[in-house]
């Protein structure tokens, strides 16, 4: 029997400012509780989503599961440990909500890996480059710079890359990650040091990837894609932590940076699609029961589980090579416009973070160190100061965490904290998070108005598909300030730098 909203609401408890608990019983078979972090405005969005879901169910209609239900369904998966965590930018996704983190005990033979906990765009992530340029240096050349970046980096659905590659080289890139980019001259040695996993997952095995995935991935290397992917020229707007910012090479407001947001393109999508077919077979064989068939999974130690993790790692490596290739092309574009070498322009990578990935990590659980498989979907690793897996440059500050805004709004750099390590297994938000579906955005928002608003803000834009920009309009997303301030207030990451866009390049 369908519960009323008030009955559903009884399972949700505000335990402290900006922190909510999801009690067992909210959905069947919960192994652990859920938790989500929202401020008052984001809380209202979550409750409205649940209220609409109850209304749809009572009318006999379907629709997306609300994010709060998806957090709880993840809490019912075998082997989950700690809590199923929803970050402030959470919204409905396939299986896991986007903005959901869950960790699974590697010592428990029943623990599972789920492609829905990683997403279709495996290792979708963000890279931030600094420059020595100031806003006044760029403004007179902003339009030509915007055009140069647009010309150098292929964008849009079906775009093909500028990086020459044959089938053998693709196999090497899938296993070597950024080491391939470094060998081929598309990356600097220092780039690897400022990249999660140093740009290479060592368990990657290209033989676990289908020929169809490789066929899709071969022509797309060094391409931005479409949707919410972008390259932005940004300006440092505020500095909250001068010491941490200085370690990143940011020492004043007005300094120009470049943010690249992209992932593994059609290659990663195919790896995920292929894995879901195998996972459903494994579930039937091993009698794994889930609340939502989109949470298709397999035991981590099973053949299907291991094959997925090896294929996922190959897709993650592809994404790092992709962002490295676009970094190379972006450096060329800046060099062409400013008539200086990228090195003279100080175009170094500040950091590169992953948003959709599952990784084996060591964490403290009830006073004991355990090996966990941490699924981060639409969420970002945020390790604290002195953690052995972050580079020496950031040992005193904590890992830089890159939070991309929406088209025309600000982005942020945060730093990881010990509190986040304890509460969320070193995880924080990844962006603004959708508030409107793409179809509703297309119905409600005019693309001419979006472009006019950007122009009024002094933001240059180059876009391959102008009629799709309303899908990425700021009105389609939650307020990134709300998201970041919530993470900062609960202490799972801390604000360091605020960036505002002056030029946007999109698919």
C-alpha cells in the first residue's frame, strides 16, 4: 500500500544543521541507514521531489524515483558499510542517485560492485589549469581566445578527435592512462603529480573491453562531447584560504584559469552498457536481490565483478588521456593567441578530479583499517592533509576539490578535510546538480534568452548546438553556492577559491 507523504516523512530525521538521517524501513532490506546533507533551500527541493513521487504513485503513474529513495535503495545493497551518503547536489540518476557515495567491505564475500554506482560516463571529471595571465590581459583578446579554444578542441555529439591514434595505440592508452599521454608528448611530467590516481588505474585490462566500446572510443579521443561538458576560461573571484591557494599557484584575484569538464565519451558509456547485461545474469545465478533493477550488480570477487572493475579502470584511463589531450590543445590555443609558450604562460595543472568512479581505498571503520570499494557517482574524492595518496605539493592543504558551476555561474576549488574522511569516506559534492530535467528545461527556457543573459554578464560563448544550451541554463540547476556552502558548513570540505567564467565553450 502506498504511504502518504507524511508517513514517508516519518523516516526522515534532521539530526543536526544541514544533516538528515534516513531511517531503516524507508525502503525494504536496508542494511545501513542513509544520510544526506542539504541546507534549507536544498531541503525544500528534496521534499518537493518526494512529495511529487508520492502524488504520482497514488495516481498510478510512474516516473523517476526521488533521490532520497535512491539513497535508501543503495543502503539495501549487500556488503554496504557505514552509510549511504547523499551530497548536497544530489538528484535522480540511473540506479544510484547522482551525488551518491557508498562503500562496500572488500572482506565481505557478499559485497557487490554496481555500474549504476559509477554511471555511464565513467571518470567524468574536471581539470583546472592556472595561468600567469590576469583578466586585463585576456579581456582585449577574449573573443579571439574563445574562438581559438573552440577551434582547437572538437565539441558536440559525434565530434571526432584531433589526436592521431590507431587501434594498437588505443590499447596502450587504455592500460597506460596519462603515462601514454606523457610518452606521446601530450602531457607534462608535472601534470601526473596533480591528478587523482596519478592519471592511471593499474588494474585496467583492455581485453575486458568489447570491440564495440573500442570502436566508439577510437575516433573520440581529445573531444569535449556535449551535455554538461565544457571548457571555460575563468577568473579568480575570491580567495578564502590564501595559504592553500598559494600552494596551487593562485596568489591574487583576477588571475586567469581554465577548467575542462569531460569524461570517457562513448567508450565509457559502452563499457557500462556491456557490464549491465553481464550483471543481470550474475544476479540471477547468485540470487542477489535489489530493490531497483537499475541497481544491477555482482559480487566484487565474481568474474563479472572483476571484469567490470578492469574495464571500468580502462575507461577511467581513457578519460584521463582525453582530458590530457584537451589540455594539450588548450595550451596550443593560448599560445597561438598570446604568442608565448604554454610554459611561459605558466599553464600548469592545479588538479584533476574524477566524479564517476569506483576505487579500492583504505579507510578507518570502527577504529580498524579496512579495504573498501568506494563508489562515487556525481561526487568527488576529498582527501585531507597528510594523506599518502595526494601529491607532496598538497600534503599541508589537503587535496584540491574542483566543483564546476553551471553555464555562466561560478565554480569553486575546495580542499579535503579529516572530518570528511570520517563522515563520508573522504567524499564531497561535484557540482550544482540538476533541478529540472533536460526535457523540462527545453520546454520552459528559451535558448535566445540564455545566450542574451550570458552576453549581458560579459561572458563569451561558443557552442556547437545553440538550441541545446537551455538544457544547461543556470535555471536548470541547483544553486552551486548553496551546494558548496553546505559542504563547507558541515565540514566535509572547505572553501578555498571562487572562480567566475568569462568565456564558455560547449558542445
